[in-house]
């Protein structure tokens, strides 16, 4: 078979079509952080667990600011500290109590909420952009876009997104960093409510400076580590501690890689396969069709 | 649609329902939809009860939320509706792409008799498992968002999976449509479809490659949650490769049943070549499994995880990899040497169990293996899964007993010969007309 112009154009057209389709997709696969916007600077929070007294004022403020249903146990009750609590669809921030290895009389209180990662895994996992990283820092949730697949829950290294399993029209719920307040220049409700200054809101780089100042200025009081400075590529909400982070409910095996990087290699191979596979397969097909034709001729000659 | 061409009389054709007109088509459809044979068979009664119960459970699920019928929790957002129905089901549908590749691209004619049944199986698997996915979505009415919405999450593996899932289901429909055209005796439609067969199959193989790999790629984002023996940056490749032997083993298992149950639909040529086909599939399966195990060993040694094998999860890993992948590989090799079709069939079942174990391990069992309270499916989750499978079997049986899937497709060349002898003008009019009315009457 000679390669006729028509056949060539057919193959070229098919390959080109795939190239276009694949190229358009790949250009956006590596999600660039939207923090490059010069007008707004990335915000975060510094949580100093050595200052927290477990008063749960942050929980109460969060409950009011987000108009969440009132809990069964009042915010002034200490009974909640008996077990370890996770955030729930109705409680975006929870304070837990841990025994203090250094000073048994003074237990450690650690609040738990969305870490607002610099490059959030949930946002890169979401196939309809219901989770979105805002230039101001918070990772927000667009409820109108969500299809309830819960892949964000699978992907979140901190297990923060929670799902309304008992609703016929369920949403994913998590701390959204009080985005409305932050966009207006106010601080999140929990930071405003903290009576001890254990929760400090501000620009992320200023917070890292502040954390260093505290650690270096008081090396006996602090572990020399800011949890969230490098974990999973950096988080917006960061922690200081007097005791090893492992002992107060933090995972220290998460690595320093941005989570979206875990899939970017695979995703960048997608357009390549989309282009190369059809080209190779069309090639195979022509090659084998030719061979079959020749075989047909040969056997025909023999007869 | 109206046509100015009157249906041409074709000599030598038996009187068939005129599916060329809308009325005739509907009458034909109504006639075909009627059940045939005995209705109250044990199989029908059991699956019928399962389906009815499943529908009731699904109604509760939509009225009161996922929590009412499933054991899903905040710690385990995905259960067997994803881990078994979707992730495992799609692996078993892999036979369609691998077989169409062999027959249409590599031109291995030997497997031609089983292509239609395999493609049908793949198509129904995709339709029913994507259906099962809708049950699991919290807000299924938003499922179109990544397809036609304005919110494209390009950076998501799930976005890729969703698109390839949708497109490949369409491709499978095109691939099975010659059988539908045969059934309706739409000669012209069949000829148009046949022209795009090669291109469709190439697109299908490409989409499948990425779709199968993408299902594994989903779990790349959970390195801290999946047990290190199962987590690997090679998960996409491992899923792709294992979908091949999952597909092979499913074809073998499916043919065991269809040959027993639908033996009257088989033609002689098919029956005669069947043993050769099964042994060939066993060879294909064995070589792919060898490659898969090689990758598994590389993962194990490079990750320095040999020590983990001596933990409870390690023993479980060995059950999957040694007991249900390595052992079937050895058995396949023995079966090929002994030319034993029975051993091939038994091994296919072992292989399939291995694939089920692997998919369930990654998505459910080795997922958050460290949690104090583990997920196990509720009886209602299992019931609905069985109901989905039962529904698929009903549709499969309906199609098999009506369309030329197992036997040779009807020969329309007689008609085509007639067409070629017609006046040129007639042929031109035939070709120009775009109406589906102008099919054989």
C-alpha cells in the first residue's frame, strides 16, 4: 500500500485533533498557586499551644460566625476533653486536651481545624472546583458546585472536610477561614475571640517571623519547629509547641511535598498518552493491514 | 425524517418486521421486550427479589441520605459502592479494550467470535457501574458540573477519570452498535458504523489506558492513608496492567456461563475454536501477570518495605500477591503446557479473586488500616451491589437472546450484491439519502 495523501491527512488530522484537545487540558493541569496576585498577600494563623488554656472561646465564636447548630454540651463544659474530638459537619474547630510530658500539671490544649494549605490537596482533587484556594489565604467551599463525591476527604492529609451523611441533600463542611471577614480586612472569628493571644492572625510570612522570634527568644519553652512551615508544602495555619508534636495529635509523617505534586506527574503524562497512543496504534494498524494484504496476494499467486 | 425513496424490494429476504419506519420499529421493540421462556425460574425469583429489595434500599438512601443505609463515616468516606462497584467493576470491563485491540488492530482473527460478547459485557459494566456511582454521590444532580458546567477542575485526577469514563462508554456503545444494527436489520447504519470501527477502537484503547490508570491515580493523593505495602507512585501503571488480566479472566469466566446457559445461540465454528481461544487468553493473561508481579517486586524492594511483610498487614499482602496473583500465574503456565481448558477456567476464577482483593485493599481494606474503628459494609450496601449485578445480568441475558452476540452476525452480502446490480441512479439515491428509513425492509 502506498501512503495516499488522503490516508496521510486522515492520520495527521486525528493526531492533530488529539494534540489540540490534550494540549488545552495539560496547560492547566499543574495548578499554579493563586497566591502570586500582587495586590493581596497570603494570610495565615499562628497557634501557640503553650498559650492556649482550653477555654473554647474559639469554638463558640466559630459556631456563631458560621451560624452552626448549637451543640448538646455547652461551650463552658470541660467534659468534652475526656475523649479526643474530630471536627464535625457542625463544628469547624475543636479543642483537644493532651497530657504534657514536660509538666504533668499543665495539660496541652490543641485546637484542630482546616490548615488552609498553601497548595491544598482538596482543591486539586476536586473535579468541579467546589474547593477553591483564595488569594487571601482561606480555602473555601462552593456548595453550589459540589457533587458530593467526597474525593476531597480521601485526599486531605489532615482529614478535615466532613460530609453530611445524614442528609438527603448533603454538603461537605469545613472551616473556610472566615473568608467573608478576611476579604473585608477583619480577622477570623476564632482569632478575634481568643482571650490569651494563642491565636494570631496575619500575613503568613510575618507569622513565621513572629514564630521564630518566640522560639529563639525562649528556647526552653518551645520546640524548635513550626508545624506547618514545611509540612505538605506549607500550611496557612501553623503551630508552636512545647512538647513533641507527635504527642499532641499531629502527624509528622506527611512529608514536605505539595500534595498536588503527587498527581502532577501522572496528569502530565495524560496528554502524552492521548497523543502518542493513537499515533502508535494507527501505525500498527496500517503496518498490519499492509502485511495482511501482501499475504493475501502471495497466497493468491500460489494458487 | 422523510425519505423520497421507496423501500426497495430485495429478493430472497424473509419477511421481517419493518424496523425502517417508526411505527414498525416500536412494534418490533414491543415484541422483543416481551419475556421469553419460563418466567418463574429459580434464577429469576432470586435475582428478582434482590432487585426489588435493592430498589427499596435505594429509595431510602435518596430520602434519608447515605448514612441511613451505608456504614460510611467521616473516617471512611468511600466504601464498597466505590471500591467494589466502580473500582473493581471497571477493571473487569477491561476485556473490551484488550480484545478489540487484538482483533481489530493486531488482526488476530482467532478471537473474533468472542469480541461482541466481551464488548457487550464491557458496555453494560460501564453503564451499570456508572449508575452505581450515582447512588454513591451525595449530590448526583450535580454530576454534570465537570462535563458541561463552568467549573472544570483540570488539576484533578477525578476530572480525567470522569471524562474518560463518559467518552469510553460512548465508544463502547459505538462498538456494540453493529449488533444492534444487525438486530434491527439496519444495513446502511451498520455499514456507516463499520467505516469508523478502526478509529473508534483506537480511541477506545487510548481512553481505556488512561481511565484504568486514572482509577489507580485517584489514590496517589492518599500516601499517608494507604498502607505502604500498597501505596506506590506506580499505582496507575499497576492498575492499568492488572486491568488486562482482570479483563482476560473475566472473558474466560463469562464464557463458562454463557456456553452453558446460551449454548443454543452458539454456532459450530465458535464452539470448535473455543478451547483454542481460552488457551490463548490464558497465555496473554500469564504474560501480563508476570510483568505485573515484576513491578510489584520492584516496588517492594525499592520502598525498603520487606520488613513490613512480617506484620499482619504483610501476611494479608502476601495472601493477595502470592496466593491470588503468583499462584494463578503458575497455574496458567501449567494449564497452557497441559492444554487443560478446565484448569484455565479454574485459574481465571482465582485471578479474578486476586483482582477483587487488590482493588478492595487499596480502596477500603488497606485504606486507613490504622483506624481503631474500621469500616465494613452494611448488609444494605452489599444488597444494593448484588441488585446492580442482577440488573446487569438481566439486561445481558435479554441482549444475548435477541441480538447476534454469541453466534455469527447475519450475512447481509446477499442484499449488497443486489444493490450493486441496481441501476446506478438507484445506488446514488441510496447513498445520498441520509434517512434511516432506507434500510432493508
